């Protein structure tokens, strides 16, 4: 049985989800996928005949929770600024040093005539954002402001 990449949780006003990953890289990719699933009908965008394109992001942080928050915020900002019909995210590289972490990644999008927007995500809420690590990998609880 395939492991779930994320699941949406009940929340009174915003959207909350738990993302999973065997590695921190996988966690970041699945959290981005869950967030983009709130923003867009990713399946509709993926099925569109338009060519897939990428928009690169780079982010720096001193710890994993900040990196998750900063990366998701950067994705929201880039999607909003460039009006991207986004359907995925891939971490190209995460480098770690004594000074912190640097992430390089790509947002996948298409220039489609049919806009597949669902909800307008205003940002990622830092309050309550928590990463856990267990024997099966990582999980993170994330709330996005809609």
C-alpha cells in the first residue's frame, strides 16, 4: 500500500493539513503539493495540453521548521506575483552547513487559458507549524490562511 503524501484536517476558518515524507526533501515536496492543492485543481492543470514550465526558488533558514515555513511562503509569493497555474514542486537540492540550510527548488506550472483556481492562500501560518520525525520519516502540521 502506498503511503499517503498528505491529508487535510478539519479547521474552523483556515485550511490545515499534515504532510508526510520519508526524508525532509520529501516532506517539503508533499507539503507544497498539499498547499497547491488548496490553491488549484492540480489535476486539471496537469491534464491541460500546455507545456509544463518551471519557476525556480531559493530559500535560506537556520532550521527545518523555518525552512518549511519560508519555502511554502516563497511558493505562495511566486505563484501570486507571476500568476502561475501551479501543480507541483520539486526540491533540487538542500545543502546544510554550520550557518544553516539552503534550498533550491522548482515550482511546476502551465500557462493555461483555463484558470483552475480554488482558494486564495494568503500565507502560511507560523503558529502551530510543527515538524515531527519518527521511524517512518517526517510529518508536519501546517495551516494556511485563506
